[in-house]
């Protein structure tokens, strides 16, 4: 039976990169839970719906794994909408069962998001909080974004990220917080390899105890 690893932190902190590499090293399946919210938002944009809340709840209840591989999930419009629909209780409720089911994989599981340690996997074997300064996160997101949209400016990416940070941290329902027992990894000054090493070292320590 593998470990359940719960990873939280703000956008652009490097959670996805670290978790992806760690999942290959450990052989644990990995779920980027932000993709669930993004997939619901993408469907709303694609279908151009007017009744946002009821459709978001409906789409959250019928999500499939293949919806997490669609083109457009990282578009700025989808990023913004995903953090808006994340405050709808019915959306979170429907996505919760998907995530809990994923965390029960006997091989182990890595889930990253905002409320994983506090709500989705409160009994996780290890909780991580991966963060970085706003400056560093904005620069990373901007470098990713200009590959698809070369006219995007760093200041726009930073402003969008800041708005989403405020929304994710200040919402009353499942806000982004560092769980008390979470291990903090600040990647602002760390290479990817160094960040992954801290993560894997913590897992090995747990496995050896
Ligand atoms: O991690 P991300 O940027 O892909 O997440 C997109 C949005 O989804 C984020 O702004 C907040 C929301 N989200 C959430 O509320 N809870 C999670 N566990 C994961 C993401």
C-alpha cells in the first residue's frame, strides 16, 4: 500500500512540476485537482452558458478523466473562471467524491490543489505546502503563457495571478491555507531538482519510519 501525499499551494508555485516528477519516481498516480475546476470552466466557456451556477454543478457531476486532457484548460479565461466556479458549494461537493476515489488507489496517490490537506485527504500520510513569491510565480506563468500567446505581458499575468490568489485565499468555502502539519517547501530560490529532492526525502523518511 503506497502513501497518500496531499499537496497544496498557490498557482505557479511549482506544485505540478514537483508532483509530476515525484509521481514518476515513486510510481504513484498523480491528480492535478485544479484540472477538475478548469475542465468545468472550459465546458462552460465552450457551451457559452448563461446560467453559470446550475450548469457548473451539472458539469462537475458528469466529469470524466478524458476531460482533463482537453486543449484550452490553461487559457487565461478558463483560469479566471475556474477560480470563480470553485466557490460554488455544489461544484466542490461533486468534485470531492472524484478526488477521494482517486486517493484510495492501493499504489498510493499524489493529489495537488488548494484544499487537499485540509479537506480532501485530511488523513494523508504527508501534507506538503509548496509556495513561492508572487514575483517568481508570475514570471513562471508568463514564460508558460507566451508560448501560446506571445502578446501576453508579465504585468497582466501577475495581476491575474494576484486576483486568483485573493479569491482562493479569502473564500469562505475550502480556502487555500497551509495545514498546520504541512511541510513547507518554498521554491522561490530552488531549482526543480532541489525542490523534488526535498519532497522525495520527506517521503523516504516516512517510508523508513
Ligand atoms: O491549480 P490551478 O491553478 O490549476 O487551479 C485552478 C483553480 O481551481 C484555482 O484558482 C482554484 C481552484 N482549485 C480549488 O479551488 N481547489 C483545488 N483543490 C484545486 C483548484
